[in-house]
C-alpha cells in the first residue's frame, strides 16, 4: 500500500495539510486524502519530546503512517512527491521493525483511517483504470473478460462485410445453377416453377 498507488490506480488525490488533526482524513465524495506534510517536524519534536505538548506515541504513529504511505525508494512514490514538490525525508521506523509498522492493529489513532485506505486499495478499479492489468494481477479475470469481449466484437464487426460478399456470391451461384438447369433440354417441362 502506498499513496502513489492509491492516486495512480484508484483515482484519489493528495491534499497536504499542516494540521496533524486532519492527517489521513478521506473525502470519499471528492476522492481526496489529507496528509500531514511536515514529517521532519514530527521527528524533531519526537527528539525533544520532553518540551512537547504532543505525546511521543502520537508522533511515532504519525511518522509510521507516513512511512507506510510513502515508502522509501519506491519509484511511484518519488514521482508523486516530485509532482507535488514535497520532500518527506528518509526518517526510519522509530526503532520498530518494518513489519510491525505495517500491522494495522498497532495503530490506535489512525487505525480507522488506515483501514479505509486498505479498503480503497482493495476496491476493484473503475472507469478506464479497469482496462489496465494491476501489477499484482488481481484483476486478471475482469481484464481478460473485457479484452476477450473486445476481440470477439471486433471479429464480429469484421465478419459482416465478408458475410455480405458471401451472400452476393451465393445468390450469383444460385442464378447460374438455375440458368444451367433451365438450359437443359426439357427443363421447362420437368422444372415448371423455376424455368418459365
């Protein structure tokens, strides 16, 4: 799961905020996700948490959510951050191993928001996005169904002119066979309905 994936594959947009209270708010109507943009501030406040009004565990959880949504070294994430002219420094996982940071049960403040993001990630793509195969191949059946239907429809449309040409030649063959049958001696007597 990454914010770049949610933007590129699910059509969501990132709205940056300086208010930690708005971090990871999801607006379903406008398909936006609000993200706190000052990761380095969180880290510096954590380093001097004795002077901070914000409890350290809140700072750690906010940093962990940013680390999950903006993974270091991810090409799609780097492109997203460049487009938005944002720099989220490579601050680590606050002493926790990465697999613990990816555990949704670990989050207390942003658990519901992270669950919403997982739900968005697991949605079936809609619109034009459903025509592209996901990198993990989980939409293989709808992808193949659509493209097989397109191929069958294309072949069906292409077969119409061939059917018309075939029908014309069939009518000409019938007329030729009828003319040959009627040109035989005594055909008018033996085939009165066709040769008159």
